[in-house]
C-alpha cells in the first residue's frame, strides 16, 4: 500500500521535499461538467447571460485559479506553469457544459492540483454567472483524466491507480 507523502512519521502534515527530483516535462488534464436546464444552456450559447460572456469568463477564471493553486492548497509547491488552457464545450445530452483543463510545467513536481483547481474554479464561475436563472445546476464529477511526466510516467483514466508518486 502506498504511503501518504504529505504526512511525516509522527502523523504531522508536511510539504514534500522535491529537491532531489529530476526536472521533467509534466502535463495534467482534468475534466469536469456543469449540468443545467436546457434553457440555461441555450441562454449561455446565445451569449445572453445577464452577467456577460459565461464561457470567456469561466476560461479566464480557471487560468487565474491555476496560477494561485499554491496559495489555496496548503501543501502545494508554487510552480512556474508554462501552460494553462481550458476548453469548454456545450453538451446537449447532459444538458450542460464540459470543462477540460490542461496544465504543463517543466519542473520537479506534478501539475495535477493546478489542473484540478483550474477546472473546479471554471465550473464554479459558470454556476455563479448562471445561478440567477438556474440554482439547481450540478457541478461534477471533476477528475484527473490524464497525466504525464515525473517518476510515475504516463497515466490515463482506466489504466488503474497511479500509486508510485509524481
């Protein structure tokens, strides 16, 4: 069984020492969704939301959030992201929006938390901008779907658990 890397032998929280790790190209892709009423999705598609362009605002919010991850998640390392992108697609079958965040860094630690933060905040922004017409929107699941780089190499959802660290 893998051990928790953010807990020391005494059971205290600690920031993982990545000083001896090799620099590598690391990428994480996270996907989430916001389910809503059909009329809410139609409103967002048409660009007629009272607060403005929902998609553009959610995209910017997600990018900004990724850059602030170390300030929001107590034991995350601050890292120099080289890429943050958000794709937001309409899905009539939900109905709702699919949000996909991709983060990249050349570094000693992974970028999963930055991608998770970007996707989550983009979904929250969509909710915030449309809640006046649809308070019943549902966010989730938000989950890592792919990562690469570091000691554990490449992992994709469906490959099993990545348990040997990042």
